[in-house]
C-alpha cells in the first residue's frame, strides 16, 4: 500500500493558495512537482516560502523555505503524476 509520501504530486497554478498547500505537502517530504509559468524564475531562485504568523500578536512564529522536487514550465517535463492539485482562479 502506498502512502501520500510515496506518491508523485503535481501542483498546477502555483499562486498563493496553491503554493501554501504545495509547500506544506513538500515540507512533509512529499515528492512535489510544480508547473510554473509567469512565476517560474522566482520559484527557481527562491523556492516556496511559507511564513506562519501568530494571529493574536501578528509576530512571525516560523518561516519555511521549501524546494519542490521538480519545477517545470512545460507539462510534458513533469510526466505522469499520481495526484494533481489544480489551484487556479479562472
């Protein structure tokens, strides 16, 4: 039986919501493959940055910088995935 960590995950539409959930998955050692377009260069240089802020004090509780297993601009580069997260607004 495979677990979510053993599967290949694709993130299509890496905006704020997609990057949050994708980053949280990648932080837990999930094999995350991101299809990026306009934000490709920033993702390649910086990775995914998640900042956890205390809702009461607005102080920064934690910051995580995660690099996806693969970052691509063309869907054919990613290949066959087990699970796909589509995070788009159109």
